[in-house]
C-alpha cells in the first residue's frame, strides 16, 4: 500500500464521501517541478480509491528538471488533507489533490520539492519546533493592448492602500472569495504602489500548508483573472519605472511541547528570544546562498537593486524597511515573528521555505551571534561604509546568486543532491539564454553609433 503520512482509513472515507456529495467527476493530481510550475495528472473519480491505495503512475522523465531518464517510473501519492473542490466553472465538477512523488519501491522521491520542505520540517521538529509562515504576495493585474502587449488596467490610477471603485477592485474581491473557497485564509488585500499592482496577505499557518496555499494561490488568481479577461502576473519586475513585486515572508517557530511562540520574549527590547535572534543570524549568514532559491529569475535582480524599497542589504531592523529582515511591532507576545523581505512570488514555495527554515535552524543550532540592528537608511552608503558597519549586499544578478548557492553547504543540503543538481542546471541554462539576448535597449543605444 503506497500511502502518505496524512492517509488514514477514516480520512480516505471522508474524501471519498466529499467527492461524491459534490458530484465530482474528475480529480486533478498535482505536484510541482523544481521551478515551482504546477503539473497535473487528471483521473476520473472512479479511480480515486485505487489512487489512494496504490498511487498513480506517471513518467517523471517527461517533466522538465524533475527526474532523469533512468528514474522515469514514478507514482503520485495523494495527501488527502489537500482535497479541495475547484470553485471555478468547468465542463465537469473537478477536485484537486496535492501529491507526494514516490519511487516504484514506495520510497519518497528525492527530487520532489514538497519532500524537501517535509525534510526541513522534520529537522525543526527534531529540535522541538514547528515552523509557521504567513506571506504577503504582490502581483500585477494586466490587460492586453491593441497591439498584443500587456499593461495595467487603463483606469487604474490607484496607489498604495488607495480606495477605488474601478474594475480591479471587483476582480481582487473575486480572488479573495475564490481563495476562501479553497481553504486559504486571507488576512488583508489592498492596492499596492504601482498602477495595476495588488497585494494579498495570508494568515499564519504551518509551513507545508503555507507552501501548498502559495502554489494554489498562483493558479487560482490566474484563473480568476482569465475569467475577467485579464492576466495575473507574478513576474518580479515587469515594468522599469514601477515598483517590483515581492513576497515578504513572516516566520515564527512554535514549541512542540506547549505550542508557545519560541520567538517571543517580552523582556527584550525587540520582543525577541534568543532562539529568534539565532534564527535571524542564520538567515543573514546564508542570505546570499539562499538568494537564488528565493529570487530565482534573471528578472528577480531587476527588483533587487539599490535605491528602491526592495531589500539588498544584509541587515535587520524594526523601522528600516530597507533591511533584509524586519521585526514587526506586535501587540500580543504570541504574535512575535520575523519578516524576510527578499523572496519574490516567482519562487518555488516548497524550496523557498525549506531553505529559509534550514538556514534559520543552522543559526539556532550553532548559536550564531546576531549583529546589531541597522535602523538608518543604507541606500546612500558606499561600499566602504557598508563594510565598516559589517553590512553585506545580496547578489545583484542570477549568475552571482547561483555562484553563492554553489558554495553554501547548508542551502545545498536543504535542497538535497538531486534537487540542487537540477536547480543549478536549470539556472545555468536560463543565464546562458539571457546572455545571448539582444535587447531593444542595446539596439536603440548601439546600433547606429557602433
């Protein structure tokens, strides 16, 4: 019997009953490749019992960057806690199950990104902690122009937190309603700084659910946008003169023994325990090494530049929003958390949370010292002053980020040999293809003068 940890006879029976009550005709079995793209194998609901019992076979080598040819035979094993009936119109009622990838021998496949996060969660639990996260996800709503291009909605002139009654507000509300129907608890939603830019924030949840919700979030928003004739884009920096889209991640560790927030200490000036300080120190120490996973595109580094709000300086603070790690003010001790600000919404959520957790835990295990906070704005400081203050800078290109990853053993171990190999290979190909491009800027600048 090929089952996941979350499969019990009672849960299997409950899922079968829910599918029948909802009139479900098809089940989408979902997983992600190394880059975080959602892959789906659809099976008739009549096959659900067999899928729960034995898994569903698929050819792993056909999925780019997932498996080598020699590892082609793989099985999708559903995590029954992820059963959801899809709320958007379809020809036939359809539900989804997020799956683990297993080998024919029934072992977890080492190239499964969801498995990498499970391994990191197990590491935290071995130290007595449970990892919880709450993302703030920024994105753009775009429409097609007459010439086939993409631009923000023509009447969207709103800015940060602006109230408006234009079309985008109704679309954003439809998105929040859809997320709620899929079991994703939304905290707030609002317009962001740039025209066409929005943000939706999740409630804190256990890390695996958070990552599942982020994967679901992206394709759900695309589906709702498509229903309204729009495109939801999670590209980090789609427009040169507009703010980019980030995915700030709020994080905390809860003690398994009593459920108390291990980051909280009311006696501390910042409300942080020693565990929290060591966790921050670990993430700062590995900030460059995990950057390629958290900001994985060539385009990500058009967002991570000096002079904008996006964080490039490896520092922490409370009021300085240019810091890589920020400590939000909280009114309840149990709500103590840290906010990592370098991830963007193009990342693979499973890999991103896996490396963030493992790097933080490295700081806890080694009791890494936390440098002093830097509350001043650093954008006007030159490299000499930054070095004097012991403040590093994130890689400024995908090439440099990949190189930093190659030399960070903790991040590589969090990914595992298989995923690290596949990820580095894919990013090398992306950088090589980017270097071969001749951009309109180059043509405009050099074609006639050179």
